[in-house]
C-alpha cells in the first residue's frame, strides 16, 4: 500500500464474475487506463487460473495482481483512493462505511440498482461500456 505517489486503487470484481471473465477489449481498456495514471498504484484481484490478464497488462508497471485481498483492511487504509468493484451489497457497504469512493461495474442482479444508488447519492460512478 506504499506504492503510488498519489495513492492506491483497488480493482476487485468478485468471485462469481471474476476479472478474467471480462472481454479482452475491456481488460485491455483497463490496462490502458492504468498505464495512463502512473502516479497511482493499482492492485487488481485475479483468480489463480487467470493466465491471460497478466499478458494483456504486459508493460504496465504501476499494477500488482493478487489472488486474495484482506478487503476490510485495505478499505480502511488511508492511502486507498478508490475501489473499482462489481457493486455487490457487502463490498459496497464495506467501502461506504469507510468513506471510500467507488466505481461500480455491474454485471447482474442487484448490482445495477446498487450502481444507480451510488450515483444518486454522489458516492461514486457507474462504469459504462463506451461503445
């Protein structure tokens, strides 16, 4: 959590629809955005069997991949600046309780409603497909 001149950003999309389930185009988009923000350090949660994400992120130096993270502890860390998440109610409540802004990338179920509520209340944004 000490890397990154301006702080740390966590990307964790849950276990039901993990990061590698996103299309290559979307993951490459993540890599490009992360590369364009060198003053921040990104921690991206991936699954143990994710063999493609690291290849898509080749050359991105301000990013670490982890297979597990102590989410509550990280959300309480003073250097954490943003939580990019799927919008599940548990992680959302944990982030909001600690005052961490969120970007919600909803995939199914209540995540879409939770994302709308995040924007309505001004505590974050919903990531949308630009196409």
